[in-house]
């Protein structure tokens, strides 16, 4: 078995430079037609009895959860329930925190990412991440920010301009920044910065994209753009999105997981979870009785 | 306009002040102004003394037995070379030590001890560094009274300050940016080189320059390692013997003839000007580099 987690063969190439039509309302509902037993895709990632600690305090208490291929999985739950910790365990960012520890198992395409031989650096190229707070690199221009992943990885970029353009188009930011590519990314608005960070993650063509509350600091317009973007990305990427906004989860996610106090309370198809939750705690949370 | 507002507020506060408060403020003011006046007086009197000697030929002449024709060129060149060489030695070593302590070292007794020592070393009298330099660089390593030995000694003197300034600068880089870099699949070294170092460079450089500006006047360590007091040539390599401004000044001050005292005053003015220049460069560099970092 390849313990070094070599990337699986690329699936579809990045779409060409042309402007992409935004998902129409009709296209959107079609894309979100719920899976049935026959159309349910394979598990891209699987967490099994995943536990995570910060020092002595246990933030995740045994999570078992699938992340289905080319679907959007939303994670909801009250503040402090371990949503961020969970997604950070999926690309081994949790262990970057001093004193943090993980046990249990996470599979990516059936391979254990916590196996001894696995290089977390290579893993993170396949499982990209967008943080809650936009964090463009302040010493780099917009273009260099997009290319940062490749450059920091020590790769020579054959066609930097083309790659930057494709990633920025995918992140629906190209039209706004195409004339100021040499300016700093920090001069952009919060929503633009967040899309820049998404473009930066997409430029690496990861297989899975983890988004930790990508819209929490954004206005409704920017939020709508990012949701649109998720709809488009869903065709080619597996997406996990953490959100506090249940309408957002209902709008963008195929599957939703509800976390509470470090435990997974319920996981189901989004439409099922929001209309016929099977657990009392889930129902209380989505109807606003706590959290 | 904001002036009238602040002035009325000022008045309001002053009215509310009690007598002891006002007395304390007055004492504070005196304590601030007195040393400044003293400094100004010293500088002013040196300037008055030095004025007749301060001309181009003073800067471009070699020392001489006759005070009127003695110049400061070898000392000026010596100091400049010494400072440049010191920076070249102190920056990589200091930054490397700071990187190790901040980024790689695990907290342990040993690192705690090292940190304590760095703090203490910053306060050690410079003549001790001179003695160390004499033994280690000049004698054991066989550098003799060379520019290189002087620069190594001064670099040693600066290291604690450079390390502390660099660590401070490293700590100002927000963790979110490191995380962003790790999440893009960069390893630690590439994160440091590509993200962290560019951000803390202004802090490191200003720290280095400011400590250089302090070291420029150091006399004791240079005398200890045997810098010459009378030099009629310019250094041609790092192995040359050399002199430096403070040593030249010291030499002139200790001569009996009044003419040399004028030269010493002029040398002091040159030294102060060089120091101010270095400080200015530090400010300029910081502003310039910071403009490349956009928040
Ligand atoms: N760096 C840290 N050090 C110590 N404890 C932490 C740290 N980060 C998170 N925790 C703890 O771990 C638990 C889970 O935190 P986590 O950030 O995963 O919550 P969350 O669900 O993402 O919350 P939010 O919705 O507020 O972002 C919390 O109880 C929190 O106090
Ligand atoms: Mg969170």
C-alpha cells in the first residue's frame, strides 16, 4: 500500500478560462436532488471513532462520520462543540496546535491518514482548507497569494498567469481583481479576501475542500456568491463546510452532521435532518431551543 | 479643528489637578529637561570647539603629528568596514539563534537557561567581550589585531540584542498565517522562508541597525583586542590592522596639545553624525519594508 499518500490520478482538469455561467435556480435544485441508495456515492473520507484532545481536555469524543465523494457535507452545532476541531483532524492540522493529540482513524480513499508513514505535508495538498477568518499572506500580491501553495511547496509553476486566472475565475473573483493582480491581497474587502483564500486553496487542485465557516464574516451578497461557488465546485470537489447558519446548510449541503459537546448526534441527508430529525437534541437545536 | 477642543479639555483637567499632582508633574518635567539640556550643552560645546576643524580635508586626511593637518580618514573607513562586517556576522548568527529558540526548540530546562543567559549577556560590560575576543579570536583563532577579530568581537557584543529583537519580530507574525501556509501543504522550513521571514525582516533589520548604532561608539573591546591608535593606511582586507573612530578620538583626547582636543571634538561630531545616520537608515528601512507588508 502506498503509505505516502501519492495523489490519486487527477480527475477533471480545471475548466478553461471562459466565464462560467452561474448556477441558475433550476440548476441548483437539480444538483441538490437527494441521493437514494442507488446514487449514493463512495466515501471519500471516513472518520472512525475519532477523538481529539487539547492537552487534557477532550474536544472530540469518538466521531464516526463519512464524507461522500463530490457531495457537500455540512457540519452544524453550537459554538465549542468541536466542528473546527473535526475538520482540522481531516487534514492533520489539529496536530499543529501545541499539546494537541488525536486518536482513532481517518481514511482518505481507504488509506489511513494517521498511519506512521504518512506525510502530513502531502496529505494537505490533497485535502485543502479555507479558514474561518480570511488569511491572505500580507507580503504577497494577489497573484502570488493564489500561487502561494505551489511556490511554498517548492514547485515551479509552468504557467503562473494562466493558473492564477483559472483559480481566480473558479473562486468568482477574477472580474473584480484582474486589473490589480500585483496589489496586495489585504487591500481587498473581507469577502474578496475570503474568495482569494478559496482561490489559493483551489490552485492546488485538492480532492477535498474543508471550509470552516467561510461566510461568518461576510455580508449577504458575499455569502450568496460563496454559496454559488460551492454549488459549482461540488461537481468536481468533495466539500465539507462548517456553518452556524442552518439556512445555509439547508441551501448548500447534501448531507448534514449535527455535533454537540464533541459528539456526533445525528448525520443524515440534509432534507431529512432538517425536516424529520430522529434525535430530540437535533430537533431542539434546529428549531432554536438551544445553541 | 481639533486644537480648541483638546485645549479646553486640557484646561479642564488642569483645573481638577491638586497641588501634589502639579508638583509631581513639575519634578517629572525637570527630570526630563535637565538631561536633555546637558546633552545639548555637551553637543553644542563640542560643535563650537570642533567648528574650525570640520571641513572636507578633516574627513579625507590621515592622522598626523601636526594637529592642523591630522584627519580622520582611516578611522572613518575602519569604523564603516567594522560595522558592515559586524552586521554580516551578527545577522545570520542572531537570526539563526532566534529562529531556533522561537521555532524549533522545545521548552526545556536547557532552553530556559539559554534564554536567561541571553538576557544577562546583554548587560555584560563590553570590556569582558573585548577580553573574550582577545583570547578567542585574536589569539586562539590567530586573527591577530585584524578587522575580522574586531568585527567578531563586536558581533558577539551585539548578538544578545539581535537575538532578542529577532525573537520579538518572529513573535509578531500571526499564527493564522503560519496555519494558512501549513494548510497549503508547506513544510516548516518553507513556511519560515516564504511567509514568516519576509514578515519579520523589518523588525530584525531595525533591531540590528539600532544595536549597531550603539556599538559604533564602543571603545573598550576594540582597545582590548588591540586596534591601533595611529594608522597611516586604509584597511585592504578583513585581515588588515585597523583603527576606529572612538579609538582615534580617545587617542586625541589624551594628547597634551590643545590642537588635538579640537580634533577630538570634531571626531565626536563625526561619530554622532554617523550614529544619527544609522538611526535614520533604520527608520527609513523600516518604513520602506513595512510598506511592502500590507495589513
Ligand atoms: N487552541 C485550543 N486550545 C485549547 N482548547 C481549545 C483550542 N481550540 C479549541 N479548544 C476547545 O475545544 C473545543 C472545541 O472547539 P472548536 O473550535 O472545535 O469548536 P467549534 O465547534 O468550532 O466552535 P465555534 O462554532 O465557536 O467555532 C472547545 O471546547 C474549545 O474550548
Ligand atoms: Mg470553529
